C-alpha cells in the first residue's frame, strides 16, 4: 500500500478482557491466589463463528439444536428422552481427547442426525472445539477424488481435517457400500482417530447386529429373511471397533416427520 492514509476504525474493546482475549477466573473456592486465565467470551464467540462455518453442517440440518429436540410429543418413545439426555451430557462434559464417542442407531427419521448436529454445535459454540460433519456418501466421494492416478496413491492431505478434527460426525455409516480400497481408507480414518484418542460420533440406520455368517449369528436361512444389519454393511471387525470407540445410543419409534403429517401439521 502506498501512502500513509490508513484509517483505523474505532475498535470496540471488550470490557471483560480489555482486548487481551483472556479473562481471569477464580480457581478453588475461597483461595485468592489461585486464579487462572481462560479464553474470554469474546474470543470464543469469534472462534465459534469461524468453527461453525468450517464444520460443514449441511443447510438442511442448520435448524438442529439440542434445545429444539422434542422428546415430549404424544407417543414419543422413551428412548428419545434417554438419547437426548446422553447427548446433552456429552455436549457439556466430553473430553474430545479420550472419551468415547457415540454410535447413534435408529430407523430413518428418529432424529439421529438432529442429535449429532445439536451436539457439535454446542461443542463449537460453548467449548470452542473444532468439529466436522461428514455425510458418509460425501466422505466416500472425497476419498475417491483424493486418489491421485499419476502416483497411484490416495493424497491423504486433502483428508487431513477428517483425521485431525476434535470431534467428527460421520452420518449414515453403511448407507452405501464402497469399493475395497475406498473402504480401506475409511477404516484407516476411524482406526487412526481411535488410536489418537479422538472422538467420533456416528449415526446409522442399520441395526447393530452381527453380519450374516458371523459366528453366533443367525442361521443362513433366518439371516436371508431378515433386513441387512450393521455387521453386514461394515463387517464384524469394524463393528466391534465401533463398540470400543463409542457409547451406543438407540433411538426408537417412527419417523418424526410422519407424526406431523398424520396430525395434519405442515
Ligand atoms: N425429536 C425431534 N424433535 C424435533 N425435531 C426432530 C426430532 N426428530 C427428528 N426431527 C426432525 O425431523 C427431521 C428428520 O430427522 P433426522 O435427524 O434427519 O432423522 P434421522 O437422521 O434419524 O433419519 C429433521 O428435520 C429433524 O430436525
Ligand atoms: Mg440422518
Ligand atoms: Zn473479551
């Protein structure tokens, strides 16, 4: 820039931290010399805003909050209240470096994605954590696109955020079946996050039951007549890994949107 005509807009100084971005908080009750500093609310707000736009939450789920998740409508299955309770506690207290994630299981329309989005929004806004939302199909597409034909390898750098983010939501795991090499990359992502003690929230429409033919599972004849299970879709090895990585939340009942249609709502 030429010249020296830089006009400085008056900056509003945050009264809490006087612009430093840090505020003092009391430590142990009663002790005056145990004072700690924490990020000031003003910084959390701007950090929250940029994290929120980086989280890739799809527009159609932007309205989803834990506070507008209804557990109390006529005929609501009790598992919704239980799921909401677990989700709220998780959003408040989870340690993204060590605590288990959540595996949210239920039929379509039971509010799995709503809860998952509600959780990460709170983690972002209230706790300043970096979170990322990925629809499973989108992730598979991105893995496919990251394949570099010239050097015949996957360029994992493109996927770095999926490995590194504090909390990853993987929505609708198992919705499609990827080719073997794409699945290898999905496994690598989930296993790396597990080994690095990072938290992953997964939703799936498939019942948490073994794959057909897995030991202890149904006879082939009975398996043929049942619906596909999570084990069928992702394999027993990954299903048992998810059990180590995640606490299970089951949402039961019918499609939430159906109740409005039936009640003649719009
Ligand atoms: N208990 C609930 N309270 C409020 N809205 C809900 C509830 N369950 C589902 N919804 C809404 O219904 C729609 C479908 O829910 P969604 O979370 O996408 O279901 P799923 O992921 O289980 O298929 C979304 O718009 C969501 O916000
Ligand atoms: Mg969903
Ligand atoms: Zn401040």
